């Protein structure tokens, strides 16, 4: 018995034993077995002859849970108290695992059913399952009507799927089409592979039925019909069945064409004199029939298709930004067992006046609705770049500004500000990308704010207060309230072990727990309005986002917070936050709303935690003649190039990296002195060094000495001089100059070391 699997089953049973209210407000625990568990994958691959159970290709495999281990979609509004529980109890059950290739892994935890889902298991069932210890759920599959095909237990696939000669698989039934859509069976690579495979096997079939009897080609006949062991064997059988039915129909003969009899059919056919012609005629008829076969006949694809994430933003002549292009990097593939971010996000760093807030405003204005844009009552002509702010002549200022946002599917929306008016050109049709935008001041009212077209973005532009989340939370139906708290669980747990939020009279009280040294659990029940200001401001902002996602006027066809997609813009995300929050805020936000793209600005390196490589951008103002970027102005804003990888950086490394141009994490005053280390060295030579300056210089020399091998003091002085010059110049350097400074410093140090 796997210890990990048994541990996961124990956690599952403990979770089901929680009081109903707490269980409704708590996310499900992770399963015990990992999808990349080598023993599990090996066992599954052996059963499928190394092929994916869904597309039938020979590929790298992982384990897939047919029924998700929690939060199965679609979810019904009237079942939000229990929707997250499906199908937690099968998370480590052997029958629920199937081998799957990476390309077939569903992007959402979909398991649609007709009618009601199965009843939740009760205590005796759970106890029996764990006591037996074999990982086999005693009553599998659950009693419900699944709308996805089960590769093992389902039969009669000809009633659900039709293979076309070009390699496409078309749904013959609602279940068939849902299966092709959710597992993306018609993605280009697999479709092409099936086409090539069918063509080669059809050529072989024609050769075999022409004049070669079974006695001389027994192995070939065996291999061509060995569906269980061959790549794409299931769909190849369905293709042979189509051919056989056309051949038989042309002569009015009914021959059996099941898996067990299809080989016999073609053996009998090969004994006839015109077998090749009849097969060619059947293929021609199938080709004509294929022209009329179209996916989407069941009108399901739109329901299960994802909104498309953002790919790029281009800004020109908007406020302080002359020209800027941001490209978004898809996050690493999420852990199959612990779902993570599925949408790209970006943290924008930079000193004041580098245009960080302007980027957020530009994106918000491009993506928001027309009524919201109008309601902001902006002085549009003042949003176009003023050349005098970048060291130029105001008379040379451009006349228009342009903003373009492009999605991964290459659809785009552009906003042009010309002659004091905004002009929008959109390829989105009637669709709207949900956008939520917040400035650095995120206080909230005692009461709720009235609804307005620009309600979810105005805070970014005018710092207006947000709505108090408490009245909204108290107004929610119990199941929706529990859904919201469940989503907030990770954020609410940052300051302590969060238990539940209770409605006590007219108040909401947050219940957290503390365990005494003797093991006794103590509960604290704090009114929501008594928590810290940073806590309140974060809660108000996230509740504003969730309120919008639950509003059909803002977000159509909401299913779950885990799969909701849109854009969230936050200026100075670190504002009002305790360091503990700063370290966890991006991870917690992306965990709560993994499908949302967060674009945030910050001055604090702690907020980079939770970001992956390529998800951080640093802006700096530099002289245009010191930059590779073309410009008509003396000063420009550019992106810093050659940034270090952020994903695995420790806190200390973040604090002293080029992301912030900070030279020490000790304190700000030491940092400023360290930037002028060369001046301190000269001051010591003049015997005018005083106080903390001497401490800073001593620490600098110790750091250099520790990094160098034992040797000449002259070498140490040379290295100190090279590093000091680099530190002095790096703070105002462009990306191009910074790279040269690094190279020059390295070369100087290398020359010094070569003299040892």
C-alpha cells in the first residue's frame, strides 16, 4: 500500500468529518498520490501499452483523474455548499486513474453529468474504503449519468465518435463531442498524426485485399487489426468500420463489423475479385460524407471554451510613456495535484515617475466598456505625452496616443486618443474582457457604494473609496457566502489559522485558532472591522473583484472563481501591508483566482514572491542617448534587459538584485552610502571618514576580502576599486550601459586576479 495514497485518504476522511459549515468554507485538501508518481504512471502505462487513454498516442504519460479530486465543473448555483466536494473521495481511488499525455490534460476540472451528481459518501462508506486499504472504491463508478466517455468502462464508441480521413474526430453524440472538446482531441499535432497513420494503414489494407491471402500474410493481417496494442487503435477500428459498412451497403450485404468480427469481414472481402475497387469506392464515399461532417453540431464547444488570456500590450505617447511594449509569459504548467495560476501575470517595478501607474491606466482604459470610459470624465487631451516632461520642447509633443491590447488568440482592442477624444477599435465583437483596477489608496466606506458603470476601475483613477465588503457579504445567500469565504481562505489565513467566518447578529466575525503548548485549541472571534488596515483594504479589493465576477452584467456565464478569467490591475500592491502579507500576497491572490491576470506595480522586492521567470518587468528613466531604444526626446522610459531569474530567489537575493537597484538589504541609509562607496574610499584617504560611513566601508571591504582568495593587498585594492566604480554608476544606468558596466567590472577584477 502506498503511504502517500493512504495519507491522502486519511486527509480526505478527516475533511468529510468536519462540521458542515466549516467544510463549506474550507478548500478541499490535496490528494495523496501525485500525478507524476513513477510507480503509478508505470502501472497505468503498462495497462495501456504506453498510450494515452484519450488520444491513443504513444507519448510521455502522467496519471489523470477522470473525476476531478474536488471542484468538478460545471457547478450549479444551488449546490455551492457541496460543489467543491466532487469527487474528493475518488482522489486516490485506483479506478479513477487513467494514463494521459500532457496535451490531453483538460484546462479545467470538467466532469459534466446529466441531471444530479452522485450522492456524497457517508462515514461508513469512507471507513470501509480506508479499512480495506487497497485503494479500490467499493461502488465505482458513482451512480450518475456522465457526459464524458470513459475509455475503459464505456463500449459502443461508434455511437459517439466518427473519425474522418483527415484525422479529425467528430462527435456523433453529445457525449462524444464533449469528450473531443474537453480533451482537445482535434489539436493540430494529433489530428496530423492520425491522418498520416490512417493513410499508411489504408494503403496497406488495399495491398492486402488485392491478392494476398491470409496464409502468406498472416502477421500483416494480425497487426492491422490488433487495435489494443496499436497507436490510435480505437479510432482506426472506427475508420475500418466505416469502410466496411460502405462496402457492405454497396452490395446490400449485412456482415458483422464488431471488433471481434471486423478482421473476418476484410478476409472474406479479399477473396472477392473486386475487393480493391470496392474499398476505393467506399473511401470516395467516406470522403464525400466527411465534407458534411462538422464539429459543433451539439453546440457545446462555446460553453466549455476558455476566455483567452492577454498576450501583449503596446503603448505609445501616453502620459510619460513614449513607446513601450509588454509581452506576457504563460506561467509554468500548473501542478496537476495542486492547481496553480493558469493565466500570465506581471509585476512592474520602477522608481517614481517611470510610468508604472500610467501602464495600468492605459490597459484599464483600453479594456473597459464605453459607459465606464465616459463615466470617468477624464481630460483626454492631457493624457497625451507632454514632451516637456521628458526634457523636450512642449511644441514638439505628439498629437495622439495609442494603446493596443492583444490576446493569445491574436484578437486585439486598440484605443486612440486624438483631438481630445477616445476612439476604440475592437475585434472582440460583443465580448468584453472583465477588468478590475485599483490605485494605491484602497480604503473603503462604512457603507456600500452605489453601482456605476466604472465602479470596478474608478479607484485607480481618482482614489475613491471602495465599497465596504461587509454589507455585501452579509447579503449573500448562505451557499454563495460559503463559496466566497472558501475562495478567500488562503488570504484570510495569512495572519493566523483561519477557521470560519460567522454571522453573529449584525456582525461578521472571523474565527481563528491558536494551539496552546499543551495542545488545546483556543478560538478568537474578531469582528471583521477590527482587523488591520492592510487586511481590510485587501479584503475590500478582493471582494470587489468577486462581486463583479458574480454579476452577470460584468461577467457572463460564471462557473467558479477557480476558472474565472479577466484582468486585475493594482497600483502599489504593497500599500498598507505587513511584511508577512507582502511575501505572500501574490501567491495568495493567484491561488484564489488562478485564471485572472494580475498586473501590479510595487516598490517592494518582497512582493515578487509567487512570480515566475518572465513575470517581472523593471522600468527606468534614462537619457535617450544612453539607450538602444529610438526616441525623439532627451529622456525616455525603458525596460531593463537581462534581469535575473526570479522564481527561486531567496528574500535576500530579491532585496539586492537588479530588480530594485538596491545594493544592500540592511537599511536605506546604508544603501545610499554604499551607492557612493568610491567617495567613501576617497574620504578615508583624506582622513575625513566619519561614523556610519566607516562602518559601511568596513563591511564593503570585508565582503570583498571574503570573496577573494588569499593574496596581495594590492589585488584587493584593485578589486575594491572596480566594484566601487560599478556601484557608483549602476544606479542611473540604462540596460545597455549596465551590461557594459558589469562586463568592465568583471574584466577589471579578472585582470587583478590573474596577477595572483
